[in-house]
């Protein structure tokens, strides 16, 4: 399927690994140019080099998206390099385990600033440029926990629900401007983020799995909770995001697409 992405310019946050990197790769392979945003300089540089041999099609920006001036800096650097902004993929953030009583004020502040505040600022910064050209696509990465919350992941799932609501609200505000805004609510995906944040929580709940490798814990958890019997590959999530960000999507907006392998719970 030709997604019609040739010549498009996309910003992808959290783009140095996992789902963000997979989305950037999908966009590059469909002839878009991509601005990669992440905090880790070494990993971001390696990701940019791996994506394409043409440095004119990729711009790595080492930046913490939670910084107050980050959104405007990203927009300014993108316009300086490519002259326009067609697509924004808000992917920055990680999972945060714990319920209400375990969560700290610092946990809430950090997670909110990265997952929701940065998203709001970036959308507000790019929309005027999309409006000028009467075309734009925004994809916000969320979780099925925003629909089916798990109290053991309270902060993450409260923020996922907020992302879903934010997505619908902004979509309605800009629909007449040729800008489509959607979210992807993913379930279990085999990434480093899942390994670092979810698997330790699973091990706490299931001490009988102590001797299993991380790969085996992920496989057994996915088989128990996901009707298709496995976790997603990041490229499968990336394919959904790329379609939503493309010319081939002309009528889907304000939706949260569930990409959970049929699961109606998270963990």
C-alpha cells in the first residue's frame, strides 16, 4: 500500500528506541523525512544513522520534551531544516508501576510533564503550521489502560485516559482545518520499556516465575492476557501509526485505535 508519505515531514518524540524508533523507520521507508527527538544523545545518534544513509532526510534533536521551551525549539529546528511540518507523533514517555498509595508527587509530576504536558505543548506549536497548508496528521501514543485501567499502573492509565480525551477534543477543534488527530492504545509490546518497567512488576506478582528469563516472563504474560497469545512487535504498532499519519487516512479522526491483540485488560 502506497501511504502517500513521499515528501512529508514528521516529528517523532521518544524516537531513539522501541515503538518510537519503529514508527520513524516506517515513515522513512515510506519516503518521509523524520525529526527524531529523544534525551539520550548516543542512542539517538545511533538510531539516526541506522535509519538512513541520507542525512538530509533525518534530523536528530537531543532534547527533554518536558522542558518548557522544548516544543518551540523542536518546531523551530524542524522548520529550519525542512521548511514545513506535516506529521507529529507524540510517543515520549514510559510506564509507571504502582497504585495510589505507592505513587509519589514526584512520580505524578514527572509522568504528567512528559506524557501529557509535552504533548499539549507540541500540538499547540505545530497546529498553526499545519493550518497554513490545510493538511496535518497528529498521532498520540496511548495505552489500552486508558480504556481498561489497572490500579497497579494508576498514573500511566490515568494519563492514557487523559490522552484519549485530549485526542478527541483536539480532533474536533481542528477537523475543519484538514488536520486529523488520533491515538493508538497499545497493549503489551515487546520493547525495552516493557522489559524495564512491566516485567519487574509481573515478577513481584508471580514469585513462582523468579527463575524465568525476561523473554519467558513476557511470553507467559502475553499468552495469559492476550487472546492472540503473544505481545506485539513494535513494527506492528508502527504500521498503524504510519497509516493514521498518511494520505491514505482521510476520514479517521478523534479515535483511539486499540492495538492490544484482543486484550481487554493491561497486565
